[in-house]
């Protein structure tokens, strides 16, 4: 008998840019959905475009295990700060990366892997952001943003190497 606890491994993640939704699939069935925010510039793979790359990816690395909710990351390292509204007001131009990071790597040579379209070297992540930025609209700089409790739940559902499909 199969159970669907949060620690069950996902078969893959499906990220739909049109609906701004991430769906976890296990055993070929959707088991969890989360709202996301993808790039305000739309989809695209080119370095410097600030677009969300499409196609098949893998979770290259899981970063932040053991960090508290709302932990702040810069350069994939925890800063020791915990995001608050006050910290946000003090740093209005920061692109907040919070709680956990799932660093993506493209799997399709010439589309999202190698050269000027390489998702890994574009530093594209699934990550937490200030929850108030999650309003159902694409507003990121290319990454896939999530509410902090949601990215923590997702982090516990997927393994490094897990597959991710991003599409319109």
C-alpha cells in the first residue's frame, strides 16, 4: 500500500508558466500543487534575459537543509539573517532568496544546457521569497519563487537529481 506523506519521493515536478502553478507528481499522479511566480519577462533560455527557462531540468542541488523558515541566502549561502518586513524595508532593491534553494540544471543540450542557454550557470532556482510577493503573477528575475512554507514542504518531497518540467 502506497502512502502519500511529505517524505515520499516525487517522480517529477511540473511547472506551468501560464497557470503559475507547480504540481508534484508521484506514481504518475498529482499529489500536491503550489502557487509560484515565474519571470516577469516570460519564458526563455538565453543568459541575461531574466526569463524562466523551459524544458526538462533536474534538481542539481538542494541548499538550506536545517535553516529556519525565512532564512536569507546570498550566493547560495545563508547570511544568518531572517527575513522580516523591517529587513525588507531596509533593503528594498534586494532580490530575496529565502528558506530553501532547489538549484536547477538543464537536461536538453542546446535548449537549456551548455553555452549561452545553460540553466545552471544562469543560477536558476526554485526558492522561497517574501510571502507578500506571491500574488499569482509572474514577477521574478527568471527563478521560480514560492511561499516559504511551500518551498520547505517541496524541499522535503524531492530528491537531488529529481526531474522538473517547465512549460507554458
